[in-house]
C-alpha cells in the first residue's frame, strides 16, 4: 500500500499509529513496526527523551494496548534533578546540559513512572518547546550551589523545582483513568512496562565484547553500563528486532554532511561505502570523527535503489521538517560506522547473542 504525504499528515492529525508500507523517495519500505506520529522537540537538546518516549509508545502498542502519547517533559523534568544531584556529588566534574542518553528516561521510568502528555504537556513558547533559558538558568544555579561549600548538600535541591515549574510545569501527582486515579508508577505498571527489560548496546574494541562497560561519552553523565558487541552482531540485533515487531532507539552521529535530513537520508561518502569494519569504527571513535550527537527512533527496514538494507527512522524535528513527514533512511554503512549505541528490549536480541551476553 502506498501512502502519500497527505495521508501521513492525516495520520498525524488523528494521532493514529503509523502502520504503513510505502515508497518514500528512492527507498522502498520492507517492514514498519507500529509507532506514533512524528512530533517536534523544538529548540531543545532533549532528543533523548523524545526518542525513548516514542520507543516506549511502540512498546505499549506492541503489548496490545491502545496508542498512548507519553509526556516527554515528565522525563526531562526529573532528569534535570537527577543530573543536578550527580553534578554536585562529582564536585562539578561531569557534563551538565540539555543532552542525555536513552537510560536517562528508563532511570526516571524506574524510579518515578510515566504520565500521558495530556496531563503534563510542558510549556511552549509560540507553540514550540524552547529550553535555552531554562538550560542557562539551571547551569547557573547548579554552578552556584557547587561553589557554596558552607551549605553544600547534593540532596538539597528543592529550590530547583520552582525553576523547572516555571519553564516546564508543575509535576502531576496522579493520572486520571477510566478505572480511577493512578500514580505515575502505577500508570507505568498498567501497561506492563518494566525498565529492566531494556538494555543499551554498543560496539568498541577498547573493552571486551559481551561484557558491560561505562561508555566514555560526555552525555553519559550517570556513567551507565552498555553491553559491548561486535559490529556485525549489533547490526544483526537491530535487523532481528525490527523483523520481529520490536523497535530500536538509536544514538549516533548526525554531524556529517551526508546526514541529509532534508532529503530523508543518511549515508557515507563513496570512499567509505562497503569498507566499514571494527577497526574503522574504533578509529573514528578515537579521533572524534564519530560523535554522540543525536537520538532517534528506528521503526522499520527499507531498501534503496541498489537493494541495500536501510533503517527507516523517525526523527523528532517535526513532521514538516522534510518532504518525508519527518522520517529518514539510514543506510547500513552509515549505521555500521556512525552508531554510538542502541537501546532494545532484551527479547529483541537473538538468543545466540543473549547467551554470549549472559542476559
């Protein structure tokens, strides 16, 4: 079935799950996992929250529940507090800013739960999220607290709430449902969402394969663990997940000129195509040619005109950000070289690989 941009717009307007198999540009979709419509993160560095919220929304659909629009700002609010505590405990010697990682959302999910977007939509400026001022004020505030050693206590950050409420909103304590009121944790459990079901995977040779390690990227401010796989197996996990009804949260580099969101594609220069191996991944990680820039939600598989496998990806720059409804196709070469890490459900990992990981 072919779906035009008009149909994609209607699906977005109706807030329906996207279940299309269609042609987009020079790519033919092979598999598309149910997911919610593209939305915009606005002028914020919170792609990590938008991508994982979308990932969780697909999990809810996969489990047989009605589509549910989750509040990205609920995760952002709590993550700012978690980040402030960690920054103070490390005497200011960790990254503090808008950026984050997929596990920042699952950490909030584990401790506090989740809420629908309808009761905590966050605050927008001229119809758009804009956290520049919030980020500046939070950095100033946590920096001043860090310098005040006479009254220093990493847990005493209650006054941060007033700043977050001003820019994001007041946190809801309950979620009203057809069966009564639930806490955010109870709302999470209502859908059978278990944060411990999700794992982050990466692929680098400076740590042993099949073991977890702290991935050395600035936005991993919580020093979370990632399982290490050879790149062939990391790609195998992604394909296996998508072919079996799971989606993938992708973290990687979007700073390349060949990351062409406007034309709905990300690819490697011709001189690198077909030449990506473990050694090249390591080289570009060390020399910072591959950097941790952006998180997106991979929801399907496609083929380009040459018959190569590509990854159909939902971005969080808005449905009107390109002529393809806000989606793009990552070629397999691009994924092999420019992926920093992914998050998947444990059950999306082939059993043979899970056994090596001892999961």
